[in-house]
C-alpha cells in the first residue's frame, strides 16, 4: 500500500506563485510515476503534469497551463513538487497528487493512477 499526501496549497493573489509538494510513503518501491491533477468547482478532474522515476515529465495540453507549471523531484525533501507561477483565478481548484505502478508509459490518464491523496486547495483571487 502507498500513502500519498499533498501539502502547500493556500490562497494567493492573481499573478502570484505557489509550490505544492507530494510525499509518498509505504511500498513506494513499486511506484513508477507520480502526477498532479486538479479539479475546479463544478468540473471534472483534469491532468496537470506527471514525472516518472527517471525524471521524464509530461504536461497537460492546456496551452494556458503549459509553461507556468513545473513538476520536479525534490531530492532533499523526497517529494514530487509542482511549482505554479503566474497564477490566475482560473487556476482555483483542489490539486491532487497520485501515484501509479503501471510502467509501460508515462500518462496523464487519471484511471492509470492507483493511489491518490486527499487534495490541497488552491485559491487565487483577483
């Protein structure tokens, strides 16, 4: 079993930055990749970014998000972090971290991720 816990959410003004962290514990040796997803109010969960165990990354096709968000591993903390810059109210959502053991390809398909955190709220005000 793998436990996934997010941290770092909060409130920020438009144009600001936030860094989210995701820590996995338990049987992490089986984990191939971790990803970040978001769910805005009244909308379905969406893929943001993912990183595999060797550091390969993929990002959402959303042109608005690409270039503003960066996923990376923080070796010192042992976490997978999501740096979010130039935030706008449209980025307001609950951000979830997830882990997958499926290692055939790096994917943004939420159905391929078995372990999920409870989410962390990000609120961006004007």
